[in-house]
C-alpha cells in the first residue's frame, strides 16, 4: 500500500500557469447546451437540467489535498480540462452513447478524485502546470495498480493522511512510523487521546443506534476537510470504515463493523465481521466501474487532444490482470431453511389472522391523531393519544382460522403503547401499535415480493390499483411497471399471476391506503402507492425513500417474530430478492412437482402455466438455474479455500477439477461468473451433472437452525450425501 507522500506548492509554477491561462481559453462560446442553464468553462458552479426536467447543481469548489479548491485560480488547468471533458461527455460526443445524468455526475465525481490523486503526486505530474497532460499510460498503470490493491481510499491515502494529521494535532510521543505500520491496530493511548480531543472540539455527529440517540459518528465533513475531498464514496468502503471505527467508541463492537445508525433490534445478518472488513479485497465491480470512468475520460482525447493524453484501455485485459486480487461479485444469500419457513408462516399468519384488525386500527388511530392534534399542542397530544389507545386497544380482534374464538391482538402481540417513545430501546421499541402496523406492512411486502421476481423499487412503488382478476375466475394478477427500461427508455407494464395469499395482502394494503388518504386528505403522488401507511404518531406519510421504509417494515416484522440471532449478535432480516431465491429453490427442489396441485388450488389458478410462473422452473428456468448454480459455485469456492472436506465431496471435487481444466486456470476465483454459468448449463444438458439437496444444522446459533445444502453427481463421481 502506498505510504503518505508530501506535496509542495511551487509559486513559480503557479505564475507560469496564470500567464499561460490568460490566452488559452479566452472563448467559451462553443460550450453551450440546453442542459447547461448556468455556468460555463471556468465557473465554480454549473446549473444543469436532466432530460426529465430535474435540476442538478454541480459544484467545482472541491477541496484538494494541498488545501486549495479545484475552482481556485492556480488549479485552472485541472478545472477547465475537467469541465470541457464533462461537457463533451454529457453531449455524447466522446462516447458511443448518451449517458444518463446520474451516471454522468458519477463519472465527473470520479475524475475530480483523479485530480486529487495528481495533486498528491504533484512532484511527478505537476498538475498546476500541466493539468492532466502527464496522466499518460504509465500514470494510468500506476493508478490502477493502487486501485486494485487498496481501492480509491487507498490510492488517495486516506488512512495515512488522517494518522499524520491526528499525530500532529496531539504532538503524541509515539513515533509516527509505528502508527503508519499498523493503521487498523493503533496504539490504544493514541486512540483514546484522539477521541478525547475530537469530543472536546465537537467533531462527532448525532445519529441513532437501536433507538438511542447520541453523538456516535465522527463527522465525515470534518474528515473531508482533513483530506481535502468529499467522503461520500467511503460509505461502502468497509476497509476504511473499520479504520475510522477505532475513533468511534460509541459504535464499538468486538466482532462486527456496525452501521453508523440503526433502528432495528439487532445488526443484520449481512453485517461484516471486523476481521474480514480489514482484509476485504477491492470489489471487481467497483474496479470495473473505475476503469469505465477512466476510459470515458481518455475518450476525451478526441475532443481536447492537447489536454487529455491518448491512452487506450483494454478493460477486459486489465481486469484479467488483476482479477486474482479482486473480490468476486457476491451472490444473493440463501436464507436458512428453518428461518425462511418461519418468516413465510408468520407472514401468512399476520396477514390472515391479524391483518384485518391491524388495518382497521391503523385507520382509526390515524383519524384520532388528526382530531387530537387539531385541539391539543404537541406535548398534550401525545398523552391524549396514549390514553385513547389504552381505552380502545381491546376492540381489535383476531380473525381465527380454526374455529377458536377471536381474541384481542394487543394481548397476543403485547402492545403497550400507541407509538414508540423516545427513551425506548431494544425489543421494547416494537411493542406499540404503529410498530405493529409496520410489521404487518413488512409481512405483506415479503409475501407479495417473494412470489414474483420483483425488484425492491418495483415492489415499493406499486400502484394501489395493481390487482387484477381474470374474467373466468382464474385467480389474481399483479400489474406493475418493470424497473428496467426498454430499448427506448420506456418502462413496460407487465401482468403476472399471483397466489391468493398475495392477493389478500394487496387487498388489505389497498383498503388501508385508500382510507388513510381520505383521513389525511392527501392528494400527493405517494397517495396512489400501494405501500401507504402512517408515519410517526399516526401522521401523514411523506413517501420519501420508500424502498428504505419498506425494508424497515420487514425488519420490524422480523424483530416481532424473533428470527434467530447468531453467536455474533446478528439477526436475519430477509430482503425481497433473498426471499425470492429461497422460495424458488425450496418449493421446487425441496418439494418437487408433488406440491404443484396444492399450490394451484391455494392460488386459485386453474391454468398450470400460471402456477409454474411462480413455483417452478418451467417458465423461470434461467433464474432457477442461476440461483442453483450460484450455490454450487459457492461450494466450489469453499472447497478451494479448504473449508470443505473433499473426501465427502467427490462429485464436487470432480466438477472443480473439470472446471479448472476447461478454463485453463488454477483458481475458480479467476473465472468470469458468466462463463462459469455457461459451463454449468452445458454440462447440465449433457446429462453428466445432477444436483440433490439435503438439510444440515448450522453452527453459530443457540437455536436449532437448519439450512439447505447441495450434493452433486458429476460423471461417475458423487458426493457422499447425493440422493440421500
């Protein structure tokens, strides 16, 4: 990893730059476009507008590592090269396609970071004088080598520069080199002294963790001022986050890299372990994106050849060169069998047994909230709403399915308040009526989403009028807008058959949403969405970041039904795409075709193809095979890493050896995932490859948690558990 390098400011070079810049870019008349409504070449701010009319402000007042701004006069060569390139990129003159506005903005942000990299290496590239002119093939090779090894934060030396800055603030006696040699295991006294300094100077920001509000997180604005850049891209950089976490004792966990804020009872099952975060390789996807940004930048040579060098990037060969260092794209996790079935069973129970009363209660308390808030101040209204809840909570009864008498849902679900209180934390945060409404919405999201290959954004923004029925009584159909656009950018509207439990969930959400829009007198765009549920204190919902709101409802549901927690304190909070994978693999692979007639009856579909469209691989074969192949690939990687005993996996071992021979490689990790999938499809068709499943007990849980595992036959070789 590159060590911290000093930089210097050369007054002579700055004077030369100023002298040359006076006549170089005298005219900007050629840089006009309908989308550039404010600013131009040399401006510190651009006002732009996207094709759909959405405004976007682009600031060029980005801080650089030497303390100057990109928009400062001494950095004019860098600024104007970036702006001219950005103009041509947006117009589509230097690429083979017109780039969407968000993608254009992301490209622009990355190239600003490359300007920072040049400034870091000012002695080599002299960016104040030459701009990007010395950013040639050799510079490109040096940069991508750093990007592949330690990512953008490593290439820009974030950790080293922060350590140097903190060390200078404290004038600490520990030698600087000792700190730089072990950035993830810093001297405890140094860390404690620095934390105290940061607290005294108010460098922590307020956020929430498990319902408790406090100053937990070190300000990224402050860190950005140290580094001379914005740190928005580091939110997904686990390596850098694990380094910073040393200075965030409020977010400390002995084993996990906790998120900066969370309202769930436990960390998610997807939270990475600290030890793995510190060693986490650069993502192949991120690296490929960075190469794409660089290729787009060098394509600007055709428009401004004097300022951007002619560098040709063969992205495939560059990725192949560094693939052994990069992290492969991850697969959708396969939910453990017992947890997935627990979630499905509980979701069905919440919809069928509690759903009707929860919807009625949500409508009632929302109307109460409107009425009480109109006659009470903010402090008195909270007390009045709680009193109203205590008086009325016994009237919301279950809908029994087995002939037993109905009972109060508050007694079953232990509902003590109408809404969560500020001082509540942990499990007590969910025992209130609004959290019950959220949990019900989460149950509906799981049942609706898992039956269809819906993206979260497609699910969250379903229109309320999304449910249709066949004239001949052949079940219900879900109508929605596809998230991926067609060839001309339009979004297709599709109809897909759904089972009756999904239809019931939709009907209940429709009823709640329709009545709530009347209660709140809401005519906003959000008022037409299916997922329309009350906000805090049963007030009108904003509809902002609806995907996150739906995920939060799923989390609340899982906290209520208490999905298992592992030994590190992580709970399974399934996502829609994870439930879809679980449903497809479990219902077909585990139960086979025997289950189809029962599912068809339950779904009220007479047409076999309608049932097949969501329970079997007949019409979803590619997706089904992809899911199963991903699971087999994970086993191959585990075998390669020594995590599986080949003695009991002779079929898997034979497939592993065949795969390496077929591609002429020495490691599975060096194979492109699509190429691997094509090979699996080929050997499936040959008849030499079969897969069966069996159940295993997972370690790491106090409870009995079972999961699906896979056994294979490849040629004459079989795994020990194949067909057993």
